[in-house]
């Protein structure tokens, strides 16, 4: 379906394809640029229904999968990229993404790093095992894939009549990309959603194995998004304008959460898991553990950098010790 309801983004060459996913986030948005070169921005998860929806919707735009020249992947999470390997194999479609996503395009990546991190963070063994089971389930929805080329920050991409600039917007994933067109409209994947606060997912540097400060990256990427002047075409939910207002809303929510976490830290030392459990009592539901840990890890990183907390290894667990008295937090 095209964008009949959008005056600013109502470009006859752009098509919106909404695809269901097996994930809690719900449907994912795939965008078709029908031009001299036909490009998909993302392609949906590896499920039969997603593939069928994609084929049907391409048909409505007068195209077959084999007419697609390239897929530009915003990032390597399977709701966005799961079908990519199959589309490349069957139809010779070229896949392009940022090299920071290498880990997400492979299976079983960083398993040891995650295991070690969660153990040190005080996550009970049974939940580390459950998260591993979740990862296996999640990996059903994509095939490991090779890219045909890499896109870097600032790269200019053309489809013929339309010209795009790539933006590296890490934080939700290490090599997350957004694409602005010549009118300032942004295809932005998961970096900025209108109704959902994007999770700064725990990730490791693919070269060094160091855990990335994904929340700091995400906040920087969101500030970049605030300068988008056109429509935002996100990976989930409806397109929206006035990106700066949505950015401000999410950044303010971050500040509230940060104060809450400083307050929790001021009540006494604990592991990252214990801290997260105070904020999210539901953390022991295996499908939520990883997201809850990601949500809290970034704020604790920030508290440490800003001198409001420190850590010590005690009996193999990293214990976080808050440095701020409650009274000081109330004044901030
Ligand atoms: Zn994602």
C-alpha cells in the first residue's frame, strides 16, 4: 500500500508494506522505493506469512521479488532482516548494511560474552539458561547471511530519481542505519519510535568484545534524529512528523528513569540483576529478562561515568554501590 494519507511523505514511488512478526513488538514496516533501481528498506522476519505478505504487497506495486535490486537493512534484528538471506539466495538481491551489524547477521554470536556478563551481573543460572533458549527460538526467524556491500555513515545512495544519505545511528544495535531522502524524510528503523521507547540492547563490540555503552549511543542517535525535518518512517508503528518533539519526550522519560535508578542505588548495594529486579519485578519471566537487563545496564553505566555509583567484584559478582544520598537525588 502506498501512503495516500501522508501529504508530506506522499511520494508515489514509496510503498509501505506492513508485515506481521512472531515478536512482542507486533508488525514491522518494510518500505519499497520503486525507481530505476528497486530497493527495499528491511524485509521482515523469516516466516511463511511474512514472505507471502511481502510477495503480495510487491505485487500490488506491480513488482515481483526478482524485480528488487537491493535491500538496505536498517539493522540485523530478525523482525527486520530475517528474510534477507532467502531473498538473496532465490532472487540474487544484493544486501547492504552497516558493518557494525556483523554479529547480528551470524548465529550464536557473542554467546560466551553474554553468559559471562550475565553471570557477573548476578543473573541466576536458570535464567541465563532460559535466555539461551530464547536466543535459540529467536534465531529460528533468520538465516545467517553475508552482505554484498557495506554502508557507512554519510554514504550517498541513489535509486535513480531519489537520493538518500545514510546515517549511522547506533544504540539499539551496533550498526543501525537510517536513510534520509532528498526531501528530509527519514527511514529510521528502530532508533526512534513514536509510542515505544527504544531499548538500548546489550551489545558487544564485534572487534574487541568490549560491552558497548549502548544507552549513550542511543541518546546520541536520538539527538541526531531530532534534526529530521521531514516525516519519520519508522520500523514499527505509524509514520510521524515533528521528530524533535518525540525525541524530547523519550529523552525526558530517560531522565525520569535515571533518577529512579539513582534512587534505587542509594538504598544499598546490589548486583545489576538485583537493581533491575527492583525496577522490574517481572524480570524473572524469561522472555523479559534480557530486555529488562538491557534497560537498566545503560543507566547504571551512566551513573558510574557521572560518579554517582561505583562497582566492586565480590564473590565473582559485580556489585554496584551508589554514592548519592537520597536527599541529593530529590534536588536534582
Ligand atoms: Zn530492532
